[in-house]
């Protein structure tokens, strides 16, 4: 059923306000057109808006330029729009407005001054962008028109002109313009039906991008770095890459395929890191050389597409002084935006004093460190997660991506905060994926119970966490966890991430964020503004 066959309904005060704002917008757009307020008219449209009328079809920028009168134009040659009934249909962040309109213009035609009255329905498609309604397209449905001479004289018709706008064809021909023959008009009902069907398809289509930009910050790549592999990955009964491991590998190293994916799903930028089989935990000599090679490889790819990719350094964590030096090189020479550390350092938590130079360098450079989960050691998996009551596959899955490595990384964060790291480095910034690896769920309880003893800290646990830590979604696009994350962290410390290519959420990368019940300014902060500020992407 076409939208216009359903009576518009207003269910609440917000919808009433939306309809008023839309009506005001479309009326002002024509007012600005009539009176040459071109800058004001430009503000009514989205950047990618299109216009289709009798003499123009194309982007809004071209229409604005073509509409401006030349130096010799007569004042009364601009059309005047008499706008009558305005109906508005709402569908979330989209709307369709139909305005019954009479367009009037006085212009010389074949030696006579004529009044041209054109009766149309102006059909507007609109989007809500950053909380403000904007016109996405405008097309008239032509019903009939009349050409009235101010001084009567016989008018020669245009041969083959359509009945719905035959007098408009006379005017345009006299002005040297050709009128299209396939405009929607009542003389050809099928043309109107085809046009309205197109509007209906747009109106009902899911996943139309409303975000001004989307930056995802926990996205992974993998670079070969020679035959000497890093430490072997612990044997498990499941593949951490998931059921489509070959596809994951395909995306990890193929940047052309990655870009095609990003373009298809409207992802503007990925912040890339190597969190898989990286040389981070390789034997010392291999780790230093391997991490350097991985970072150089990533830097070369970023250089090819600097507006699409940014990088987080891979560090030889087992050699902390070398790791600090590599972080400095990656940031100051390669342009990286921080570093990512995956898991523990060969079963050592990073609060141990030998790792302090890494965090000290990050604070000095004012770049964040992303604390990413790593493979949980076999003895821990067996003790905590395996059971005779279920299969080893289930035991391994919950010990890894299902639960265990998230819990371990949450414990890592506890160690770092309780060690007094942020008292020593108050401007240090850490990032925690998967909505904070359980920690936000327990902030109040952590405050309560660490407050029962002397933690030798300047502030409460939650104050450090909310001030110095940023959390990301990591592809866990679920509303309850978003609600909790925003409630505990506030909108300025939440980032967007897909965990590509281990997860491929496709349309949901944009649609989940767009459809979430959050304010438009919060949506923009999560979608790109917080990342731009934290990583200095501008």
C-alpha cells in the first residue's frame, strides 16, 4: 500500500513536533527559492540531496547554481509558490511530505507577458540528520497548468507537449530550454504510480545510512613476518576464528577486499591492529624484529589509504624497553595512533614493574593502549571451564571468546588500576573492548569493597575507570549492554568497533547504532567523534 493511501497519524508530542518542523522546512525551502535566499535554501538539504523538475535533474548543488538568475533577469521572472495543504508521513528517521502547490510565474512568451500557473503536488523525501530534518529529494507530480496572457494574443502550442504541462512546455521552449517528456503527470497515470512506488521503496527500506561518519576501532589485520613464527598458539578443540576461518584469513591480509567491505557497509575508517598470530609474544629477538616488520607493513598499507585506515602498533611486550622504543617509533615515524596489547605477557599481568616503560611512553606520547584479550593458557581453561558434564568443545569455547578471555582481560584492568598506574600517569588512556570486559558491571561493588581496606589510591576505582578508560562494542551489538555502558561511562568514553574480520556484522555496523534509542549527538559521538578525539584522527 502506498503511503498516501494511509491517513497520516500523530501518536505523541514528538511526532507532532516532527511534523511541524518538516512542514516549516519544506515551506521555507520554497520561500528561499522564490526570494533568492540561496544560502538559506542550501541548509534545507542533505549533502547528497537530488532534485527532479521540468528543466533540471541532478544534485542539489547544481540546482542551486542553475536557479540563480543572471544579471539581466527580471525580478518577477522567479516563480512564486503558493503552498496549500501539507501532509506528512513519519517512519523513524525518515519522512515523506506532500504539499499541494500552485506555482505562478510571470514571464515574456512569444512577445507577450504571460502568467503561468502550474498545479502540482510537491513530494519531498526527508531524513533526520544529527537531530535535524533535512530534504533528501524533491520531485513534483504535475497535475495541470494554465497560461494566461496579461495582454491576450494567440499562443502557438509546442508540438507533442504533454497535457499536464503543455503550457509550461511553451514557456520553457521560449526560454530556450527543452522539457522532459517523462515527468510524472496526471495525463499519464502510470508515470505517477511509478514515481510514487519509488518513493515508497525508499521510505520502507531498512538500514538507510543516517550517520555522518562511522569509524570502527577494533579491526584486525595480519602480516606475514617470516618463517620463524611466534609462540605456538595453545591447542584447542575450537577455532578462535569461528566456523569460516578461511574467510577470516582472506580479509586479514587482503586490503582491497577489506575496502570493498567497508564501502558496501558504509564504514568510513577502520583503526587496525594485529591481535591474532602476532609476534608480540615471540621469543625476544624474534619479537622485536617481527613487531617492527608488522608495523612497517601496516604503515605501508595506511599510506595508500590514509583517510580509510589508522594503525595501532604491535609491541614486543616481553622486552619492555624495546616495546617502549617501538611504540615511540611507530607513533613519531609511522604515524600510528597508539598500540594494542593482546592478553597477558607470557602469563604475567602488565602491572608488574618491568612493563611500566610501555605505559610511561604511551603517556608521554599521549596515545592510548588498547588492552585486547589473548589466548587463555591451557591449565586455566582446564581448571575453570572444562567439565565432564559437557564437551571439550563447549569448555574451550566458553574459556575463550564465550567468556574466559574477556574475564582475564577484565582482571588485567583490575590489576592496572589497583596498582596505582593512573596516580603515576594521570593522563594515560586505556581502551577495553567488549563493553569493558565485565568491569563496568561491577564498578559500584568494586568501590564499596575496595573501600573497606586501604587501596593506597588517590581516588575511587570507578573514578579512574571512568576518567582514563574507554570501552568499545567489539561487535557485541546488543542494547542492554549499550545501555549499561552508557550509564556507567557516559557518552564521551564509548567507541564503536566491529572486531572485523573475526566478526562481520555487515549492515548492522550502521543500522544498530542508527536505530538505537539514543540522542543524535550521542550517536555521533559513539560513531566517530570520540574516536577522532582520542586517536587525533583529524
